[in-house]
């Protein structure tokens, strides 16, 4: 089983706190066009650090 962070785009405000909390570079990126973050689920290890810091509960860890 593999787990990864998933984003609920409607809740994301683009604060970028999750990007700073992620221990793996380039897993979470800010997309200028949408002003939201995007998660590379293939690289995400499912640690949940981003979930724990998101002030809008826009992230969760789930099974792929």
C-alpha cells in the first residue's frame, strides 16, 4: 500500500505553508496560474507533515 497527500483545491488558499513543511524537495509546488499548490503524488511519501500544518484543512493523506 502506498499513501500520499491529496489536495482539496477548493480549500487551498495558496499560503505555501505546506511547501515549507515538506521534507522532500519538489513534492509540493506552487502553481502561479491557479494560485494554489500541486502535489506530486508519485514522489510523496505520505508522512503527513503538510496535513498537520495546513490552516485550511485542504490536505489529507490517503491510500493511492
